[in-house]
């Protein structure tokens, strides 16, 4: 299991990379340019990996660390 930071992880290639890493069991933090985009990606990733708790935990940890 690895830990990854995916910049631009809310859409496109960044989103695909974040999804692939989550699917293989890695811990993933991702960034985006808007709160709305981050929330949409969070929900889409949670649905894709069938583990909304893991995605929400990553989102909350990032929010607390980055403000």
C-alpha cells in the first residue's frame, strides 16, 4: 500500500490516476481548483471504489491540513 498526492485529481487524467490508486488500495489525497469540483470528485471516487469512508477520511484530512 502506498500514499499518493494527486494534483488536479478532480477531473481528467488526475481523476483517473486517483481512482486507479484507490482501487488498488492505496491512500490518496487529491487537489482541485474549486470546492465544488473537489466535492464532486470525492463522491464519484467513493462510488467508484465502494468505500466512501476511505474517501471521506482523505478529504477531511486534506481539508484540515490545508485549510
